[in-house]
């Protein structure tokens, strides 16, 4: 096809093929990732967990699948720590998150931010999982349960200071046994920070050593209200407590993880106080009954001994008793005589020792010792002074000798005898006439003072020595 432009000598070419855009693998993956992050930023996905793996870093990797498809998912540690349960294979869940591309393998995956189990409630599931875990560790074993003290004198209580629970416990304790020592560790029992405060209360009574027994108490409520006592940290704090722990959580039908770990589970907080201490009246009744049993046993024993004494013959027993008493009295007299003799001999020996010590002390009169010591001190002082004077004279004589010898060897003494030292402008010593030139300044050092001079003539060779 020829156009008017061709007839005029200008050739035009038309390209009908579209311009190609070439992506690298990384660029293509990045473009897809951008599309996913914009269009699938916050999505909800319902599916069954499959191939769940928990990494040592705390991340969970799994797939969500239904009857025909599956999608890879990852739950990072930051989001996993807020879950009340642990993801497992076969669990139907509702996941919320955003789609992303894992560029290293070119796979898209769901970044899960929240996970809800379907079917069984999340809290109930978490309860069952933690219960199974702690039971496998032996925290529920009956062998580790410690007996409560029979008569506790100091009772520690961890609960809210403003609730009805503490009032009920104090009322029951004061009614059953007035005068007990009770300390309250105020702690939240519901909401944010409740778990940490309950753990601190248990640690306070465990390390302080004051309490004989500790009560952890809370009123009734839903599973959400009681969840503080289903936390693993609270369960381990109860197990690690150095004192027996009574769990009094909720009503009689409420069970928490703390109930299984504690040394004793009370159905209600008031029942915990009743199980812990008996009434004073019942204790007094037990003491009275024990006293009566003891009196009856003592009377019976005395009657039996009297009967045996009569059977063996009262007169014989009396004669035997009299003979035993007289022999004992005689032995006491002999010991008394022996003791007096020993005391007399001991006193005489001490008097003799006192006389010898007095004579020895008189022979060691301190005034004579002081006088002899003073004489020795004066003699030593005189010898020291004489020795010092001799050493000073020797040192002075040596100093004068060395000073004279040093003066003889001093360069200044040579200059004093009429010699001089000639130096050029740079300070170097002029040893030969060729080391300087006419017109140069020289510095002449004499025995006393210096002279600056200018060289008029420099004579070299034999003539210099004749001059």
C-alpha cells in the first residue's frame, strides 16, 4: 500500500504488535502481593485446621480446608498469645486475617490475627486443654496434696477486699474460733491484671513464711467471670506455694483449674472457713472429753495397782519400801561426807596456790622493772645519738670528697683555666677551622660569660697549628 507520504519521498512504518511488559519473578510476586493486601485486608474464613505445626519460635503453621479446597495459614506468636486455646488438627475454626504472599515459595497464605473455635466454646476448649496438660504433668495427683494444719493460727486470704466473699469468710472464722490472726492480700479476681495480682498474693504468703494456710476465694459467676482461676499461671502459682492452699471459687457446681491443683477444694468461700477450723466449743468439748477419759484411766490404774499391792502383801511391800528408803538415806549421808572432804581439800589447795601467787607477785615489783627499763632506755638513746653523729660525719666527709672530685672533672673547671668552647650559629661545636667560614658568626663560651664574634679568616693545615 502506497500513501501520499511515500510519493513525497517520506517512508512511514506502522507497528501493529502491542508493546510487551516483562516481569521478573520477584516483581510479579510483589504485584500480586499488593493486590492481595488491598482487596483482602480483613477477611473471615471458616474451615478445618489441617497439618498444624507449632514452631519453637511460638508461631503456628497450618492449612484451613473444606470439602474441596484448602488455603495455607500462619498464626504468629504475637497473635497466638492472646488465644485461650491451642490450635489442633481437625478443629473447626473461624479465622480473621489478611491474605499475603510468601515470596520465597510464591504461595499465598492467610495471616491469621484472630481464631475462634466453632462448636465447643473457646473458653471451654481452653479449659479442657489446660486441664489435660496439667493432669499429665501430675499437678492434680493426690500424692502431692498436703494436709491442712489441725489448728491453724495464721490464715492468709487472697481475694477482693470489697466483695462479699471476704466478709463471709471473716464472719464464719470469727464465729467459729475468735482470736485467729488473719491477713488479706487484696487482689482483683476478674478482668485485666487479676491473674498477676492473684499470683503475687500466693507468692507473698509462700515466701513470707507467716501464714499456716492460704485461702484463694471468689464469688460465683459465669465461666468468663471465673476465668482468672483457669489461667495456667495461677495454677502453677498454687502448685508452687510453700503453704497448703484451699480453693474456694464460685458456687458448689463451679469447677476451675485452681480447684484441681489446690490441696483442698471448698464448694463455697464460707465452706472453706468451716472446713479450715473447728468451732471453739467443739474443741473445748474434745478437751473436756479427753480429760474425763484420762481421769477414768488414772483411777482405774490406781485401783488395779492397789489390788495387786494387796495381793502381794501390804506388809511385805511396806518393809521393802522402808529398807529401800533407809539405804537411800545412808547413801545420801555418805555422799555428803565425801562432798565436805572434797570441798575442804579443794579450799586448802586454793589457799596454798594464792600464797604462792602472792609471793611471786611481790618478787616481780613493777617499780624495779620500770627503773631497769628506764636505764636501758637512756643507754640506748645515748648510743643512738653517738651512732647518728658518726654516720652524719662520715656522710658529710664523703660528700665533700665527691664534690671536690666532681669539680675537677667538670668541663667548667677546664674553661676556668683559660680554655673556651666555640659554637656556630646552629649551636654545633666548632672543632676544626674548616667547620666555619669567614663572615660567619660564632659563639665563644668562656669560664665566665659568652662572646659573640665574627670569623675574619680561617686558616687550615700546618699553618694553623704554627699560629
